[in-house]
C-alpha cells in the first residue's frame, strides 16, 4: 500500500449496521478496513501537525496508540514491526500518512489483492466528521442510517451501560442531525444509505457503494459470513461475537427490520418517537402515532435529561488532550460494561 492511498470512513450511530457494512467491504479484495479502533480520534489533536517522525517520537506515538484497550488484543500488531513499518517510509511524514501505514499493517481475515482504498469504521468518529474532512481532504464517507426505534432496541439488547430508551433516542438524534448536516454540506464526499435498504437490496447497494469508492464490485462480498464464520475467533472471543454481532455469522437478511414493534414496550416507543420522531420522519421513518399527551412528556423528562447531560459530558471529555482523558479514566475507573466483559473474556483465554 502506498502512503497516499485514498481512504474512506463508515459513519453512523452505533448499532445501525456499521459493522455489517465494514465486514461486507472488507470481503472485497481491493479494500482494507480493519476492526474498529478509535486511534485517529484519540491521537489527532496531539499529532495532527507533526511532520518529522524521529525514532523516539515514533516510540512515544506507539505508546499512545496502545493505550486503547482493544488495539493490541484485536489488531494483533507487533510494536517493533509497526515501528519499522513507519520508519521505513522515512521521517518526513504527515499524521495522515502514519494513520494509513497503521491501517495497512492490519491483517484481514479476507484474501487481498492490490489494495486500492483503505477504510476506517468507528461510530465514535461520527461526531468528528468535519475534523476528519480537514485531516483527510480526499476522504469519502459512507453514512448509514437505521430506524431510531430499531437502533434503540438494539442498544438495549446489547446491554451497554445506557439502556434507557429516551436517552438512547436522544443520542440517535444527535448523531443523525450532525451527520445529515455534514452530508448536505459536503454532498460529493458522502454516500448515504439506509440499513433497511442495504439488507433488502444488498447486491444493488454494494454495487453503488463500490462505484462511489471507485473500486470493482465483487459478487463474493455478499458471502462475507462464510469466511467470517470460520475465522472470527481470530478477532474477538466467541461469546462476544455471538452476543453483539451474531448477524455477521449469517447471510444478509432483513429479519431485523421493524423488530422494535416486538422488542420495545409501548412506553419506550412513545418516548423514542417524541424525541427522535421529527428527524426520523425527515429520514423516512413514520411515527406510530401523531399525537402524544402531556403525561408522555412528563414521564420521559428524567431520562431525557440524563441523555443530554451524558452527551454534554462526552463533548467536553472529547475536547481534552489524550493525556487528560487517560488520567480521568484512570481516576474514575471508567470502563463500559462491554469493555469489562471483553477484558474478562480475554483473560479466560
């Protein structure tokens, strides 16, 4: 891979099909798109203006890189090999080029030919999309949207730290208001797709995406689960894949569309629709009812407040330097339910 190979980003609210889309595209032999990592988001403020990468600085950068809990375990990159790979390209590099070198070192489970484009998938990058556009002016973005009620239901089922329907709906709203604004502002850079369309018309939509990325469409991309099923143990523990991403082990199907009708209570549906319904209708998702009573608004208020406060905390936290972020995490022992379960499972072997 050349250090000036083009790059694309998959953005969208988590549990909207971002991982499915990543797996489908990684099954293309001309694409390299690693497992989820937030290293660009974590490190760009510290290193974005660096253009001279001495061996000592590369060591420091790699130390910062490996502060992310999942990076070393999931990507399985050797520190020394990664350092050599960076230095082999010379010391006069941009942060963007170093990011591309790191991505190119990821070993995909899918067979590869000549890499024509590399990708990055991480829902946490979604809210820094405009920063990514400034960092990578040539980058393209695939923005995936899912019905907010199915998104809320999927988060609740995954049993992450936040299982409150109002605050989950608020986060969906926040992500999609921001991303739809970016897509409108930079139309040439964005390909917008609905999860429902992807799983209902996979061949047609994958052809469109490949055309957008200027890469050949390969029919076997739709059979991503065949190889993934055989080798997913090399990526994540079996228990976690089956719990959080069981759909990756199956052929593409549309059985999860409108699953919110069975999985959410009437109260949760009303709360989600009051908060995200207007934006949802703009994106093509009709509300189940047109009017809500005063009591509906009163009941959702505490959880909505929690979502807003949580969101403001994240916004403030993300503006801090990596050093301060790590210090705060260490002080308060901040680890999500998923992170705890992941680390415990990995320790079991």
